[in-house]
């Protein structure tokens, strides 16, 4: 990585890959493609786990686990 001050905003830095960083990206790209393809196959084999996790994430965004438990506790009848 290389970094320079942003000429438009001195508080910011502009980042870019160095020559060696770009070479590393080129060397790793085939591995990343294989990892991605393999993870997609595994997700399909596991019954689309990523979709299920996305649904779970959206459900928790609507109402957190903490809030769900709190509602259940509040609606319990005293013993």
C-alpha cells in the first residue's frame, strides 16, 4: 500500500496499491476465483446457507434477539 495526503482535504489520505501489491493481486486472483467457486458449491450443497443467514440478518434488523426475548418475558403470565 502507498499513501499520500489528499490535496483536496489535508485530513484525508489517498491509498493505492504499490507495484508489489498489484503483483500480489495478480498472483492471488486465480486462488480467489477458485475459493469463490468452491464456496458457492459448498453453499449450494449445504442448502443455500448464505441465503438463510441473510434472512436471519434481516429478521434481526427488524427486531433484535434481545428485544424478542424481552417481549416474550413481558408477555409471560406470572406464576
